């Protein structure tokens, strides 16, 4: 079969090549790969910044944003031939820690988890793959190829789940959310906000193109400029930061809004510095009963929440997030950042 492979920590090693067909193990599904979403994590692994090959191997099959069709399933697994599924990315550590033992492997406490296509387990970037039935999630067939958006949706499903848990600390009746960043994570976070009936506002630096259009089509309000200016206009109860840009992160944390919840979902590169008045930040957070927290990855519960959200969402709007499709034979084009594209999400067709 064909697969998108990389040698972790070796820039320039990304390639599409023939690899051995998967061997189906106990309680595993045999899956035909349909599509693969590409994100910043994949590009960082391809550039050699991190990534871990399976033990005893040099290469890693890349890809964690999966979409596949079941070809064969064990009896009584809950799956059948033809089911459209995604594979969960993270697996609990073998020890396990207390969180992993309770199915909360997204909150692993000792770092011994593994992740498909990222850390020590081959990913879903191949024409065929296997997955344990316990780590597969069935999608509504009506989603079709937009089901490849499932994994990034799990990230924001978890973020919203954590926000919902935090707002139980006291009476809290949020009405407005400000999302910073109109990439896939930001737009999907905004989508869930709309499904919750909130007044949704999205801030991004793009002044034209696909991002403002998608926000408008969602029924949300688009903003440009600074976080402070947007927040002054919106007075948000919740801020979801989805850029990872250090200056934007700092601005989001410095907002002086009573009882505000700020969720950080964007991953910043180390080495950047921004001036911060720690005294003012601490004063605002303490006197305002504010909460700032980070959220990444997801467990099965969040996958199920994401599947439910996607099933309710406008399929035409979701399809607009996929701005470029490439055949597997041209997969390396998805990693070329020297050629400008007005992209939201790039998807690889694994059967072409």
C-alpha cells in the first residue's frame, strides 16, 4: 500500500512510498483510508522539529486527522463493513496513570501516552490502516468527506466541555464568545458556539477572502484589529484563543472582564517574548475571578461530542473549510509553505 512517511527529526525526509500492508490484530478493524487532514503538527514533524517513530523503526507513517471506511470488522465489535469512521489519536500509557486508567488519556499525568502519526505509533496517512475497535468512532454517513474534520473538532469539543465544567463553579450564564483566529480550530470553535446559541465573534487579521466569508455564513461577526478593541466592542464572557501567536495570547490573558474564562488552544513556538505587566495581570485575574487554561487533544468522550456537533452542523458550511484537496501522489504540496494559498484546511485524498 502507499503511505505518507517521514523520518522524525530529519528535515526533507517526507515522501509517499510503498509500505507493507497492515496486519489485522485481535479486535481490530481493517480500514480503507479515504482522506487525511493536514495541520501544523504534521508540518512541524515533516520539518524535523519533533515526532517519534515506532520502536525499532526509522520511519513514521504520518497523519492523525483520519477518515476511513471499514472493510472488515470483528463480530460483536459494533462496526460493520462500509461504516465511515475516524480513529482516535492518543492511546493511554501502559502503566497507566490515574487519568489514563479512567479513560482520560488526553490528561495523561506521566507523559507515557502514544499518538497515532505523532508519537511511537504509525498514523492514518495510508491507503489502508487498522485500528482497535475501542479507538474507532462511527460517523453519521451524511457527513461524507467533511468527516475528515472530526479530529480538529474534537479539540474544540474538549475546550467547550472544559469551559462548561468551569462555569459550574458559580452562577454563569454566558451569552457572548470571542474566538481569536479563523483557522480550522477557531472556525470550528465558533461553529460549536453557534450550536450552543451564543453570540459568536471571530477575530483574525485577514481583511478579505475565505475567512470573513465563512464567519459571515456561520452567522457570526467578524473583526480585525487588536484583541483589546474586539473585546471592548463585544464584552465577551468567554475567549477561545486559537492562533498561538504570543502577542495575541498575552492580549487575551490581559483582558479585564469579570469572571471571564479564557481557553488557550493555539500552540506557540518557544523563544518569543512579549512585555507583560504581571502585577496588572494577576490583579485582574484575582479580583475578577478569572480563569485561563490550556486545552489540547481529546479522549473518546470528546470524539463522541464532536461527532454529534458535526452531525448537527451545516454540511455545506463545513465543506467550505476544506479549501484544497490533493491526491496522495501530490501530498508533499500540502507541506510547501513557500507557495501562498488562501487555505483553511488542506486534505489529502488517499485513494488518488
